[in-house]
């Protein structure tokens, strides 16, 4: 069982007109990381923000930027996100023709590496790289939009990964992303996730009381 649970609020559910303030409010409310969803309208059917926005947001918090790249081809843009101030750069195996090369590219900038598995993506896409990466991001919705329904069938992948990581003593965190709420957070933690991403639950519940919502997720 993981010892401490971290919360990485997804700013996809924030007010994009006041993103700087939203981010500093998240820090004050006790967030551990800031989850930044980058979408290109091609790898996923939605468009969000790019490196220039991340660069300007950097001054609003000292928290690590947990940047989830849903763009394809991803490789040539890694440098831009690294230089913009990303701390963790997570990519999808389907978005690069050479995952090993993309892992090395992220590392070359001194950044942490994450690999994300879509609900239908097999665990074997990440297991060969567990000794080279820092994080596995398990998608519990099909990526593209906030506010979707949690898919409990991905919990089995988390369990297998957690056992493997603990047994082999890999230094890899397991993050879950999509549809996390106060009820299913416990299931994700029990399966072995130690970082919870949440957009809708953190920004929309309890009249948007960020502190309360972060604490409620952590308490699970
Ligand atoms: C989905 C994104 C998620 C999502 C989380 O493509 O990667 O980060 O926005 O938002 P909720 O918590 O609303 O599912
Ligand atoms: Zn995400």
C-alpha cells in the first residue's frame, strides 16, 4: 500500500480566464501538484493550451507542473514543454513512434517521465520501461474531456502494476486520471494508486471549495 496520497488537480475544470489565480488558489488549498491537460484536437477531440500558457502560469505557483500531453506526434514538442516549466512530462505510447527515444528526450531536460495508458491500452506498453520512468498515468476515462464517468475496469491494471513496482522496488508513482470522486477515490487508492487527478470533483463540488474538496479526496 502506498504511504501518502497526493492530489493533482486538473485545471481543465478551472476558469481559463483567470488561470493564474486558480493555480495559486489550488496551492493555498493544499494541492500537491498541478495537472495540466494539453490537447491538440487530433490525438484527442478537444483543444486546450500550449507551452506559452504554461510558461506564463509558472510564476503563479511553486508546485510541480504535472503535464499530461495528449498530442501527436508528441516527440518534437517535448523540448517546448520542458523549457516552459513542466516538471513531469507524461506521454501516451500511441503518440510517438519511438517511446524509448521520447523517454530519453524528456530525461535530457532533467524532467520526470510519465507514461499514460488509455483504458484500452495494455499494461505491456509500459512494463518494459518501469526501470526508466517516474510515473504511470492510468486513464480511467477516454482522454479528451473532463466530467466523464469513471471506468472501474482499469483498477485491475493498477493492482498488477502496484504489485510489480513494489516487488521489483521500482521508483515509479501510479497516478489515476478521469472521473475521480469522493466515492471511487478509495477504490483507486486501495488498488495501489498514490496520485489522484481530479478536475470536476475539486472545482465543482461544495460550491467550488477547493480546500474542502482536496481534503475530502485525501481522506479516503
Ligand atoms: C481527460 C483529462 C483529465 C480530466 C480530469 O482527458 O486527462 O485530466 O480532465 O477531469 P475529471 O476529474 O473531471 O474527470
Ligand atoms: Zn489528464
